[in-house]
C-alpha cells in the first residue's frame, strides 16, 4: 500500500526532525557563546546528582503526566501552555543554579511528558493505553546517544529497536499490575535504558546552566529550547506511529529509510 502524497510529506518532515535533533547546537545559539556540553565536563559528584535526579524525574513523570488529561482524541495540542510552564520552571532553576536541579528537573520533565502525551493524543493516540504511555516515555530516548552507543545506533528506528524488548516486557507488567510498583524489574530496565539517553540532553542543559551569572532569564531560555526539542521529537515519533497504523509498520519503515537515504541523513 503506497502512502498518499500528504502522508509522504508528513513522513518526510518526521525524518528530517528525528534524524537531526541538534539540541546542543540550539542551546549554544540561545546562550550566544560556546559551551562544552556533556556530562564529562561536570564534576563527578554533579554527574551523580544529575544521574540520580534524572532517574527520579522520569519515575515521577511516568506517574503524573497523563493522569488528569482528557482521552478525547484529535484535540489540538496546547504546546504554548506547556512551553510557558516549562519556561517558568527554567527561570526558577536558572535563578538558583545547580542546587535547584533536584526540584526543577522533575517539574520540567513532567511538563515535557505531559506535552508529549498531548501531542500523541492530537495524532489519534489513546493516552490511556499502555502502548501509548510507553511510547510517550520513549520520546526521551529519541535523538540522544548513550555513551556506549556507536554510530550505527544513532537513528530513530535503531533507538526503537534497542528499546523494543524492554517496552514489551514493561507493557506486559503494567497490563497486569499497573504503574504503581515502579520498582518492578520490567519498568526499571526500561527506565534505565531511557535514562541513559535522557541524561545526555540533561547534561547539556545543566552544563549550560552552570555558566556563571546565567540567571533566571538564561534558565528560562534553555528550558524553552529543551521543551521545543522534545515536542519536535514527539511530533515526529507520533507522526510515524500514526502512519504505521494506517499503512503498516513495514511499509512506513521502508519509506522512512528511503527518505532518510535520499536526504543524506
């Protein structure tokens, strides 16, 4: 089944977005000065704090993000509201610097995941389904590399393949027992894989916020870039999933790889 022209255009846009995330470059442009990004430039104790807080933030977000959202499908996502709230969160974090990490990151992560769920709903997803909820969490792994990744593992479908078994096992567990037991091995394994990649943009964010005198305005600007990035990843991800439902997963993957090759990404 050949995708219709408008669906091919949507898929082309998704390929461009998902294969060219560029978060670090965007943060550099916002700050107006070069910053060496990544966890490696931060002290070991700060790296550990970021690691621990990232894990906690993902766990908190899993519980809270979609719990109060309407399940009516096709609603236009309220991206501006989530951007405004994330910007406010960043302003607070920027004002207090790295000591505010443990408070600000869970808040901003929950706002981002809620925005991701909003985008998923707009693409026709059932946000009460386990499959959609786990797909929302996957967004935090898209467009980032773990330190152990090689060049062949950078792409969108490679990321999904890497997470596939953990997602399946987590979905089976949640279907039986729900999300209340966050220490369950299936959920721990999935969140660990996602956190390994999410720590990279988080490291970039907090390396940038550690610049002296960045202040509330800089923290707000960084968080705006941060949520823009994950909203873009979500739009690409759920566009692909919508088209997979319409045409079949194999058809869309073949078209995706063809468009990726044609674009040189």
